[in-house]
C-alpha cells in the first residue's frame, strides 16, 4: 500500500450542475448560469454538468429527458458559457460519478440524510413511496463535486444544506482512512438575485415544477410572453419605498426589485433609489423591457442551437472526455485508499 499520509494540494476548481427537468427559468439564469459564465473568466478551472442521473430520482419520460438535457446545454451556451473555456457535459456520460456515489453511500450516515429538508419537501407525506435515489441523491451530489476535487461550488441558499453534507462526507472519509484526500469544498453565494422567487407568490422559490407557468419566466419564452408574465406578476398596492428597509414584509415587491437588480447588474439599493415612489404600473414596464433585452438574445441563440442537436451532442461528448480525464484518476486513487484490488485502469 502506498503512503496515505502525504497532504494533497488541491488546485482551485469549480463544479456545479443543474437538473435537466423542465425548462430553464430566470431563477436558473440569475441564480446560477450567469455566475457560471463569470467564473469561467476568473482563471479557475470550471466544470458544469447536466445532472441527468439526479433527474431520474423521479420518473422522467425518456424523450422529454433527452430533449431537456440538450435544451439545458443550449441554455448554458446561449447564456455565454464557452465549451472551450469550461468543461460542459451530462453526468451519465462519466461513470465515475455513480461509482463514487456508491462509495459515499457507505460513508454517509442515515441520520445525516434523514435531516435533509429537501427530501421531506419532495417526498411529501407518502415518503414510503419515494425512490431510494431521491433519499440518497445528496450522496451522489457529493460525488459529483468531490470526484473532481472541486474546491468551490456556486449554490443557491436552498442547496447549502447539501453542500454541508458534502463537507461532512469529505471529512469523514479523510478521517476514517487517515488521509488528506478530499477537499472541504466552499460554497459561492453571491449576487442580488441568487434566490429568485415565484411571480405568483413572493415567499416561494421560482421553480420549474410549479403547476402555474405564470409563476416563472422560462428562457424559452418569447418577448411577448415575458412582458405578459411581468405585467401580471403579483404585487401589492403600495408604491416602491425610498429605502431598502421599506421592502420588509413585501415579498413580491422585494422579488421584482431583486430581479431588476440581477438583470441590470446593480444593487437593489440602487434600483430603489431610481424608482422610489413609483407605482408598479410604472415599474413593471421598465422591468419587462429590461428582461426582454437581456433574455431575448438568449432565447434566439437557444433556438438556433436546438436546430442542430448533433453539434450539442458533440460538445457534450467532448466535455465528457475532458471531465473523465480528471475524474477517473481521482476515483482510482480513492479505490486504492479504500483497499480495492485494481488490475486494470478505468
């Protein structure tokens, strides 16, 4: 057995993934994808993934899943992600994710998973009917991150608990095997609109799974649809306040201000300064114009890319090759540490 005690120097590396289930929303764009694009210019290696294995924790129509995976890739690229600067691929093409996921099933404790609030939310009252995958998918999420020794992960507030589990798994593995192998990954949470809320209920996150399409703006929406959804977004009868503190207790107003700030690259305080005292009848048309100006070019480029899915598949295949070149040696070394006999390379 080789020496297990040598400290590992972890090169800065970013990993993040989005499930290909349903259309990409404004929440995905402001809360994740735009940050992904910024990070690829930071000089840090960036790896972005369509986590299709996570998607099947609930049943997916095969044709719809295939389409959604390609559409998600198109959304990444149309938003400015450069497949030459970042690694872009779908999770199922790199088997190291699932293999390390099983290892982490054996590292994580049942008590840890029982505390995961998202499982309780998604499983609902009939948790006995939920898939094992839905219960255990935080372990696969940890594998997604740690199979690349990712040091940073851009996450929304709702994913912080899962990243904490990833850190717990890394620490327990390192402790159990007396190694300094897996990094303790740091979250990256930035920006005014990291958590975009529903247009129908400012207390709930904008979601692809909401039954009402009017609750969200999809990146596939055309200009008229975007404007209509903003025009019909729920608000209150009061004008915008003259300070950010005046948004307290006004979730719908706060959400629209945050969306404006996110789309314009400004602080919410600056938006309030500009629109203090304005009624929503004045503010919403400005927000609609801004949203259309930012999102329409993305929509057009997505449509162009989806007209040639062979090119998308080529990009994903190339990305999977590059991802596997990083992941496989890390998985092989993990197997060595555990004590697995390996007579052949992955």
